[in-house]
C-alpha cells in the first residue's frame, strides 16, 4: 500500500510539473485590449505579470495580466481626473498616477483601487501638464510638460504620502522649446539621478534631484520621445509618432548613450509609454493619429520582444 501511495504521489508531482511547464510555455498574447477605454496613455507593472494601464481622458485605471491577456476596469475615476504616466510602489502597494491638466497626482491602493491621496502639485490655472512619474526609495517624482518643474511627493517608510515640493530645473532640460517639454521620467536605482525625456528637444537629460541642475546625455537622439524606462544600464525610449521604441545603453556616468536597437511592430499606433516583464516590453497605443482626443474604436497594450 505504501508503495502504491508513493507511486501515486510521484505521479501526481509529475503531472503537476507537466501542467506547470505547459503554463510557463504558453505564449504571451500580442495584444491586450482595454475593454471600454476611450483613450489610453500610461502603463506600469505590478506584481509578477500583472499590469495597470490608464484611460487618458477619463482617468479610469485598468488592471490586467500580460500572460493571460486579461484586462478589466479597476478604478472608475471621478469626473475631472486624467491618467497619464503611472508607476507602482510594490512594497507599499501603491499606484501613483500623473493627472495631466488637473495639476494633481492620484495615489490608489494597488490591491483594491481605493483612493489613498489626491495631491495638488501646482495651480492648473498657471498652465500645466503633469505628465509622468518615477519612483525612488522615498519619493515619487512628477514631470510638468509646460513648466521647467519636477514635483516631489514624499513616501514615508509606512507608505504614507507627504506634502509635495517643487524642484526647479535649471540648465538645458529647463528649455521650453515646444508644446511638450519635460515628458517621461525615470530614476537610477540609487535614486541619486533622475533622467527626463524632453519631447521638444528630442533628447534625454540627467537631473540632480537635490539641486535641479541638468545635463545633456550625448548620443541620446530620440525625436518625438515620450515615456522612458531604465533598468540595468539600459534605457528604452518610446517615440510616439515614429511608432518605435529605441533601446540605448547608458555610460556608467550617464553622460552618454549608445543606440543598441530600434524596436518596431506593425501593431504600434502612436505608442506612448512602456513597461517591461522579463524579455517582453508592454507598450500602450495612444492612437493620437486619430485626433485629439483620439477617436479609435479600441485601445490596447502591445507586447513585443525586447
């Protein structure tokens, strides 16, 4: 009997292993539709293959899974909100969302979708576009595409959200050269340097989060740049109306960058932001080529190999 039980247990383990391997080998979808979305812009990875994406002009947040291809409405935002760039603080279970023309940032519970905080960053009457956000160990940093400002929102050890402050950017990144200036933002792992995408200047700059001083990254020629992602010395820059994502290798001192590859897809339709899961990039189609606000029938996340 013990032998039979042992054999059955081994068989069960083997069957489970087969099913696990099969699930792991299941291909990721190429496209994940955001059901009911009327626009799209931002994306952020959560836990595992889970992701969040936003309806730009409605402010709604969708939650989905890159592996299963599922997505559903997660936050039915109150009227007047927007959802531009976003990032997830996995440790505290918080989703930070840039609020566009509202001059605000929104912080949601990444597990339940409940409001945690509505943060007034600047007076929208002055003209503002709160465009994207990057996270460091103790702060969320938001770009303003109209003003040469980056807004810091403190994050306490317990996850409490503090009072914002304004970092005035100086040097070349402060140049107001177009309708959209500071756009995408990322932070180095140690949090000592911010990297910003400047859409008007078609390039990338470093910004000192303590002083606001900026410097150009030589070789970072990225026209129509929007969202950016930095990991392990590499940076991915989304170039919206060019329908491509350029991967750059950053020098150790962040003074220069070298193009490694240009990623394209026939499924891209004015992509804006990018997230990464393993060997795949998840890119949001904003479809601004249909108008502003856009008028496409559907909005989706596109997955490509990096």
